[in-house]
C-alpha cells in the first residue's frame, strides 16, 4: 500500500526569491500519483520572482511581499500568515535569500528544510563551488538539512556528492550540482513528511525517550522491542507494537491504573488510544503513533508515568529529588 493510500498527502509551502528551479523540481515530483506531499503555496519576498509565474501557470497558489522597507520580524510574520492560511504543514526553502528570524525558525522546527550547494558541514554560506575547487576537493555536492537558527547548521537529511572535474569553474560545477539538487530535494522532502507514519522512525523516537529514564534497558518481549527498568529482576514499562494482530496502529503500549482507566482514555480520545490484544486485559493501553500531529511531550509523560509504576522506590525517589531542581 502506498503512503498516500493510507494517509493524506502532506501540505507543503515553498519559499523562493528567484527562478525557483528547485521549487519546480519539488512541484513536478509532487505530480506523481503516489507522492506523499503536495505543494499548496509558492511564496516569495520578491514580487518579480520568475518562479511565481511558473507556479501561477501550474495552478499553484502564490503570495509575494517585498521585504524592502520592512522590519525582518514584520516580514516574517506576513510570510508565515500566508503559509498558515494555505494549510501548509511543512516549509521548503528553495533559493529563499532571506535569513529568517529565530522566532520564525523555532515555530517550524523539524518541519522546515533547505537545500545547500555543498557537502555540509563544509562550505556554509556563499561561493561554495569556488571554495571547493580552491580547496582541491575531489567532490563538491549538495545537502538537504532541517533549518535551525544558525545558518546552514541544522541536521542533514541527505547528501549527493558531485565529482569535481579537471578545468571546472564555479559555473560548470554549479550546473552539475544543480542537477543533483533537483534529484535530492524531492526525495528528502518525501522522507521527512513520511517519517511520522514509518515504524522505524517511530521506534527510534520512542527508544530515545524511554532510554532517557533512569536505569532503563531495551529488551525484546514476545519478539517485539520493549523497555524495562530495575536491573536483573526489573519489569517492563513499555512495549512497541507494529500493527500486531491485524491492528492498523503503530503504537507504544504503556501501563494505566487498570482496565477502567484504559477504557476511559479510549472513549475520550479514540484517535489516540486503543485496547491492544492480550495486553489490554491487564490495563496496558495502546498510544497510537502513526497519526498526524503526535504530541511527543504527551508520549514522554506517559512513558515516565508507566516507568514510575514499575520502577523501584530508590529510582523514583531519585527522580523526585531531581524534579525539585
């Protein structure tokens, strides 16, 4: 089953300042029947940007607002308003030549990505091709990364190396790197928007949260990943469930106070909770993870609560003491 068959396509806004060739690559990739994202807005800080004309011709909504004469924060607020009104859940920067304010970036942490014409962390900033040639590198390339407040410094999602050929100029090298950019960007955007529904990524996320708790070890239980605490005689406090027994859910199973609380949780939020086969009889509830908009603080708090229900008092006492500070 394709990703788009089981989940709505992610809505993406693309910010540009010029011709928007990477925007075009993203847009045309999105026209594939099984592409997990759609472009809902092309926005620019330059009303004359050529990419806007392409977007209009292809029937994509556009927004533009010149930044000259505006405070950076005010311009960012206007751009973000247009993005939110489009319904976009992600932002892709494609030749957007404005440094975004930290407030804007923090609002979209983990949901905004950019493409850079170098193999990061090499050659952040401008003139990347000339710098790679001058350094005598064998390869230049491009990187797609998540956007953070520091320029070209976010986690790298993927890279494509491009060989530097004898006699290359920044222009000739840049032309080949651009081909690589057009291939890489759509793949990495697809990877990012499908993460919230992929069992491998969800397992990694849950494991990171679980292993932050005191004296936790990952152990298999009935053939599935699980986590326990308390040493050799320790008890399990969480189990990872990947569509077990025909269920459609990827979930983490956590301990509640018993079947009554589990039933109440499910009745109140059936989109978030379910009764897992076998485990449900003893009050374990399934916290569904393969759904849009998971609140990971909520997942963290339930993992901690479940951990507390089985952890030795010496550990919960240490936790309580730490919480005082």
